[in-house]
C-alpha cells in the first residue's frame, strides 16, 4: 500500500510544529483521502501563513496531533508492508517525530528520486516540478476521481501532486529502485540560491572554497552538504 503525505507547519525553525496534514492512501483497489487541521503547540509564524494561508484562528478549535483523526488513520497504516511517499521526506519525518510518530514501513522521497533521475533540470521544488514536468495537465481529472478540491499549498492538494510525481518517476524506476535512491546521497552540480546562484559547485569550490565552508555551518539539506564536501574534498 502506498501512502502519499504532505504537511504544513507553523514555520521552518527547529521549534516549529505541524498545523495541517493531508493523506492519500492508495491500496490499488481504491483510494482514501483525508485532510485535517492540527492545533500546534505554538503560534503559526506570519511567513508560514503567507505560504499556506492557514491562520491561528483556523486551528484554534482543531484537535492536537495525538487526538486528530488523521494521525489515528496514519498510525493504523503504520506497518512494514506499506510505503510512505512524500516530497522532501526527511523534513516530514522530522516533523512527525516531534509529535512522537515514527514511520515503520518503506519510504520514497520524490525530491531525492527526482534529483537522481532527472538530469536536465536543477530545481526540484514540488510546485516547480508540477509545471516543468506537465503534471498539472492531469491533476484536475485525478482530483475529480479522488473527490478532492485542488487548492494552492493545501496539504491534500500537495499530496496529490506527490502522487502524480511518483507516477512520473515510476516510468523510469520501480518502487524498489525508488526506495534505494531515497537513501542514496545526490551529487548536486549547481547552486540555486545565494551569491553564486546558477554557478557550478565545482567552480565555486575552486574559486571561493571559504564560501562553501561557511555554507556547511548553515541549515542546508543533506544532499547539498554531501555535494559541498565532495567538491571540497577534490580540490
């Protein structure tokens, strides 16, 4: 069974928590969808509201994560036979861990798998891939089939886009291979932010290694950390 997950949070800092969850549970015969607000233990930051448009008033009467129906549903399917699929999975698992939830089954990270399998692009946000890969062309039909409403940056809509991206990746690799790629580091070739945006990491390593060493002290994802250490180690 495949479980597509997306969540929204109060922010991106270490202390931030989940404020919304979306699930699509696909057991081949039919799909179950669920989305629910979760009352977090701290207020939603304005910068997070600007992205997902969930306000503190909207979650005021929501259940805590432990009492939410959606977390019970997720726990019911938390077994070694099932596969959890998400975009930037390590972030989602870390947020779930803060709530005391630890996934027991297989995992597929569509972000890491896209980085491994799609060479012709260097930006891999879910919304970028939605348009770059033409996933949007089938989203309305798929949403209608699942009985869900497409809304920008809602957890359930994003879970649908994870599902569509997963199907796209399946054209290049089966789920066993995608699970293998999920735990393999990706060698990133270009920076997509900062003063060296769109420059090759190898070039930056040769010309300004100090900048890359400074980046290692910042909050960067594991693939970028691996790539910086790789290029610094080959000077």
